[in-house]
C-alpha cells in the first residue's frame, strides 16, 4: 500500500518499523560497524580541539571536566582511545564492548539505537538499553569473516562530479582532489550538496540486493552526540519505486537503478535540515536469519557529506527564483565594495573567494563554535544563521576580525591593504587568533564570503552619508557651542555621527516569523557599532519594513538601521548649561546613493572612480536607494519617519526643515587628484521671506580633516569675511585655494575633509551652518596582464603608477591577490617625486577559470592605491 507520492503509506511504514525494531531489540542482537577510515577530521572535532574563546580553554566542556576524546564518563575517570571494558561505562570511538555499554562521544553509532527522524527532531522510540556493539575499524579477523558471510556493503561511489554540478557546488575546491599546502599530502575530493535536492550514490554490495531477503536503511548523523529529537540524527528506508517522491520536509531515498551487485540511490535531504558535515552510514540485515542471532551491519563512509542551504529549492527558506541573481549572489566569487562619499564613489575590487580551499570548512567551523561546538537546530534556520554570522565575523565577541579606526596599525595589517577574504580567514584559522585589522567594508566582504559559502544569497551594500544613532531616537543630534576666545561655533562630541559611508550586507530569505510582506532582502551588519542582545551583531532587518518605518513589532535592530538611511539631522547650539536653541533640521542629508554591485554574475571590470557625470552609464553600480526609502521630501517619506519616531526608544516630535533666510552652498570640485591645488568655494544667497536686505556680520569658512566615520580633526585652513550685505535673491561667491603643502600633512587615510561655513545674520540674530564632505582622488595602479594564462604555468603582469606628489613615496609594499593564485607581497624601493614607477611580477595560478587579480600598494604618504585585471586561466 502506497500513497499518492509513490511512498509507502505511514501506516505500513510504522508497522514495518515496529516489526523490525521488535526483532532487533533483543539483548542478543549484535551490531557490526565497519567501513574505511575517516579521511578528514569532522567539524565538531576540529572545533573541540581549538575551542579557546568562549569556553576559556581547549577542550573544556560545560561541566568543566576535560577528556581526551571529548567523551564524558559516569565514573569521572579518564579513558583512553581503544580501551576495552566489560561493564556499563560510556566509551570512546573505537573501543569494543561486550555487555551493554553505551557508546557516546565521537562514535559512529550510538548504543546500537535505530534513529527514526523525518525532519527537525521528529521523536523516535527510545533505543534498547543494552545492545552489544562491535565497533572497530577495520574489523578484526573474526568479525571480518562474519561480515563476509552476510549481505553487506563493499563500497560507495559519491558520484562527486555529477552531484556537485547538479547542486551548483562544483566550484568548491574541496570537491576535487588536491594537494595540501605545507606537506603536499593528497586530499580526496569531498561531496558538497544542497538540502531539499536529490543526489545520487552508487552502492556496491557483496551480492545482489533482494528486498525479499535483505533490509536496507540509511543513517545520517552530525555532531558527536546525535539525537533524533535534536534533528542531528535521521534514519530512513529506501523506496524501491523509481518514480516515487518524498515530502520536502523529510529525508527521502529511492532506488533508481539496479545492476548486479550495484544499485543507484537518490537521496534527498530535508529542505529544512541542519547544514554542515553529516556522517553517512548504511544499515543492512538479513530477513532470513536465526531468531536467536539477529545481526545488523553498519557501514560508515570514510567521507562526510557537507549539506548547505539551497536557494535553488522552492521549499528552502532562502529560495531565490531568479537565476541571474543566483549567479551573482551565491556563485560569483569576486565583486566590489563601494567607498568614498556620495559625490565621488570608489569601487574597491574584492575577491570573496567562497569556493577556495578551506573557506567553506572555516565558515562552518565559525558557526559550530558560535552554537557551542555542536550542531543545533538553529543551524537550519537562515534567520539564526545570518544573525550568528554578524557576531562571529567581528572580534568583539571572539570572532574573525578586529576593528580599528585609529589610523595606527603597526601590530597588524592596515584595513586598506586587504582585498581578499581568503587571506583573512586563512590567517584566522592558522593563528587561532582574531586578525588585525578591519573596517566596515572588510567586515562586509567577509560576511559576503561566509554567506555565499553556506548558500545564503548575499550582497555588500554601501550607504553614503550613513547615520549612526547612539540613543535610539531615530535622529542625529549635532551640538555646537560658541568658543569664548574666537566667537566661532565649535562642534561638541556626542554619540551620534554621520559617516561618509558605511558598508553592510543584505541576505535573501523568507520571514515566516513576521508574516506576509517582509520576505526578500534583509539587512545584516557585522561591523561592531552597537550592542544587540548583549553582543555586537545586527539583523536580519527586512528592507521593506525599513522603507515604511515599521519598527514597532519588529526585532533585530530595525530602529538602528532605519536611522542609518533616513534619520533627520538636527543642529543645536548651547546657550547656557541648561538652554539649547535649535539651529537647523536637515531632512535629506542622510541615506544617499545606496549602492551595490550590478548583479551580472561577472567580475567587476568598470572604472574604480565613479563621478555623478558617469553614474548609470555602465558603471557597474546598482543604485538601490529607492528600496530603502521613498523619495526625499514626499509625503510617504515623511510618514515613514513619523512611524519610526513613534516606535523609537526616545519618543520625540518629528521636526520639519525650517525656512532659511540665508542659504549657503559649498561647491565641490570632484575628481581632483591628490597632490593638486583645489578651490574651496561657498555661495551665499538671500532668500528672506520679507524680501528685505540681510547682513552677514561674519562668514567663517573652515577646513578640517575627517575620517569616514564622521570624526573630524583640528582645523587646518580658515577664511573669514565680514559685513556681507545681500539684497533679496542676491548671491555672492567666496573662494580661496589650498595647495598640497596646506593639506597633505593633515589628511587621514581616506583623504577626506570637512568644509564648514558659518554665517551670523545681523537682522535676525540667527546663525546658519552648512557642512560638506570633500574627498581627493588617489592615483590608480595600471595593471597590464595577458588575456589568458595556463594553470600552474608562471606568467608575468606589469604594473605601473605615477607618483602625483612633489616628494618621494617611501616604505612601499605591493600586494597581489586573486582567487586561486599564490599571493605575492613585495617591498619595493622608494618612488621618486612626480615620477612613474614600473614593475613586473611573476604569478602562478592554481585553478582555471576567470580570475580577478587585485594589486594594492601602501606607502607612508598614500594609502590604499589599487588596480586590478581580469585574466582567463586555461586548464
């Protein structure tokens, strides 16, 4: 009796299981475990070996006891691997038992129990208390003879090339045989598949499989203590109907072909199963055997199967229907993150490298460590996974990368020097320490890498003029007071700020926890800015809710993200210790030109410097501002701000921009190269409501260095103009020139400055303030490379750079990074003033396909000079 899906009916399945369980519940039943040795240490074992941060010591468990194999014994004694016992102690992997022992940590089969779990912890019967276990690999001679007498598995072919191609995992380096760096040991190919989608195994037995004579079941376990209720152990039989289908939320297997002693089986993991490394076993038994000597054989594969999220599966919570978007947000291992300011955008080309050797392993290990060293049901949920990723990427909670905005990086790497996630993740894995240093775009790039490796669609997003709201008011307060000596207004330091840019991530998922209307892109942010739930993490926050200001019933940091893109900026002047006056409300300063790479599935191959006159003209940038906010000043946009204000921690009246009698505009000269002269230009216009003359008693124009986080330094240039008389609608321009000697010694690594104009109006007594960011352009490295090259065959690239300064560039270091190459770091001689430097670098590619080669040069005088080239590597 079968149901409509061609699967054995639940009633018959339960009856069959009951009969079998009764048959094998006898204390006389023996289970023989056999199979090849493991070719790789499993994830939870790796995690246990290097557990250091959250537990405080290596191998320490919650109970505080230490054990060599991670097992815990009732007697409290320490047991050695391979020891033999005759009574009920709990054993380690590889030990032999003769009377009712229970096999716990690290074992491939737990107490001989037969797990029956369809999906996410469906409860099964408790296993028999005493079943003798024979569990030794390889089996000893008498056991080997017993195996050879009965129906058993000889081997499994994972069909890795076919399965990985069908599952879009064939780009993972671990799915091919490779040589381990360091000792040149050959590593076997590994099977990486996606949940909710079938993969094919070829199983060879010692004799022909006959369902009338043999029982056959499949067992998947993950973690050292697998349990069906926890979703970490599943056992299921095989449907012999080749046209059968299973339910998407249950594990399912069917035989699709039988030839002699070999069968082909399609196995489909549940679409909501835990992701990670799963151990695969096959249970075989004979239906025709003595009742007083029931015997089970458990063959365990020497290789684990890694199961990932599946955005190609319509039942997966991260399902993304558009193929072109999947090609970009899951499969593209290169791209760009955008920096600069809203008027001059810079594309920093980045190698995400999610398919490179060990990156997937490290990504899974990060999650295992976050969830306590063992797989949990939370590792099946994209919501919990994405939130965990934002925590493990930053080192504030023991993660990958240390943030540093001080400009001092002597004990680490400058954030501007990184251009590949692989280098950072490998260094973290090798040193077992958080890597120094990173800033927001580096955190975002690593997050993109980890998400894409796990199968979660992800993209880096840059918000220009990004607000940082520190008090939950969904507004930015800028405070000023008058300097008693000079009479000028000076900015006071507060927790609020407006960053020139900030980079976060979006990942794609269904939000069943929020109801309809909130599926799709969700904001997550690994940069440690504000604490969320006691640790530094952020998201996932639905972009649709951010746009509408729907913060009231949402969790996961929506107010903070809303403020980043749509906070009003309110300027206050301090009149006395308890009295403040509102100077201005700017409702459109925050959240401009929100950008991500164009989803074409290709490496970034456009200009690195983007200006307003070439935006939207094949510039490789996708503007998604409209996804985050309605058009500035519209009714919908102001209603969204009001909604957010009502739901904020600090409820306040939403301010509207006031009419200004005097309007100032700071004119930018975008694209000026570092080392050139540039003009500071301010236009002042009388727009008084009464159409009368306005007199500006003092107009101050000051220039100060600025970090991209909004923090400013001491003013290094100033001009003051007195008694400016303007008729109604009259406009006057004030301009002065800065030379390189005026600014070079003052600017920070992003070469940004803040220009502030302050006007005091005689007739109204009002003070008007206007600020604008200004950024100088760094030179680019020109990279000349062949259009194609051969795998493992060295080739040369030629790089050149013109020094724009009137002094030498000193202590220069060049980095060359790309997916699948041996990275290069070279110290080069000083580059003389106003000269052109040329250099040849030899490269050897370890993989074929199109690669993006990033070249970065740092020196004392100029940071983060970059260039890139795309090269096709042939096999």
